[in-house]
């Protein structure tokens, strides 16, 4: 049995499909899980409750923690440590492996232009400090409690049907709707994006590779170094749209954040957009001989999914 905690999200839905290569028994857990494969086992549980987490993990060989909490610091601060402690307890109790799907928020500000698994840890944001707290809980359990776990880390992501994909939201979705593309802070800085189908394939592979445990892995991401301007040019070219955009500067985000809380939450993260943001996944790609999807191919797939490619 392999179990996904936080089913129904951008990553977890594709992950459920990929896991069929490795197991015939898949359990999907969330408040309102929906089947991805015809024979998935569904458990409607609240992952903020210890007893529900333990019930979800019982009988599992591998647990994938892919929960996506609302993008709100107070919710992260309150719920992430509780969820992770409960998941660690459950994995230790039932002797199962843990795969934690992570982001890059805990890296030092100066590491952002070339992030690797060895980049210094020193989160400059409040949300980053929460992410570091839960990673430290996992690492402590690995060192001192014999937890078998790995961390699968992704850059900002995009892909077909990715409702929370930044490139989808800022550029592709807007253009399909006949609106201007948006970009955060500086359109001439490089920015990496992980393609969701690649991330799902890699996460399933890592979870089923015994030697991958006890390590951090950057999920496969194109090594192309495109700027925001170049992403927008590619997208508008594919759609035969006017090549124009609106820049969401820190000031604009702060002002709009008065009315839209999610935008307010983005303000502290702008250090990731005011400088180059490059996510190096050479470790994974070399180990597993994996070639990440190119940005052009990935963007075309997103547009085709929307029925909008030219």
C-alpha cells in the first residue's frame, strides 16, 4: 500500500497515476478525496487531527506528504508543524517510509540564483521559517528515531491543469482569457519552473528507490535559463497574441494585498523575483538519466490542455 496524504492537488493527482507502475494498492487521503485510478482506496479524513493521520498511515509501505495548505502564514504556522509531527509519529509507529514534497523557501536569499541540494539554509521569509521548522522535524527523526524519509523539492511549478502553477496563473491562463500576461517584480530575471508531470514521475520513482532515502532531491527541472520576458514572448507567440504584460511590482502587490490577502502574502517572497531564480536538478537527472521537459514543450501541453494552442 502506498498512501498520498493531501490527495486532489496539482502534484498528488498525477502522482497517483504514476504510482500504478510500482504498486496495485493506492490510498488517497484528504477531506474529500476523489478517485484517480478506478481501484484507489479513499479515506476522507482531517490531516490536522492526530487520530486521523494515524488511521491514514496504518498499513502503508510508503507515505507521500503532498498537502497544500492555504497560502497564509498564520495557517502555515499553526498547521504545518502539527501535521508533520503526526505524520512522523504514524510512519514510525507503522514502520513505513516518508516522502515529503517540499519547496525552496528555506534556502538563503543569496542561494536563489543557483539552488542545489547543498545550498545554505537560512530562510529570509516567515513562511520559509515554517518550512525549515518542519524539515528539521523530519531530519531529526531520520537522525535520532530511524525514520526512513526523503525530501523531494520543487521549484515554482506549472503544467496542464495545474491550478496553483505560477506560470499558469500569471501568463498562460491570462493570455487564454484574452488578458495581459502578468509577471512579478522584474521581467528580465531568470526564473525556473518545474513541470508538474515530470515532478510526479520523479516523486514516484524516488519513493520506490530504496537508495534515495535519507537525502534531499531536486525534482527534474529544465536547465534552460529563461527570463520572464522570454516566457511571455514564447507564450504570446504560440497564441498569436500581442506581446505585452503588466508588472506586479512589490508596491503593486502591497497595494492590492489590502484587498486580496493572497497577494499580500506574496510580498515577502519577492526576493525570489528581484534576482535570478535558477533551480539546479542535475543530481536527479544524472542519477536517473532523466531529461526534463523543455519549457516550449511544457507550455504547448498546457495550452493544448486548455484547447487554446495555435
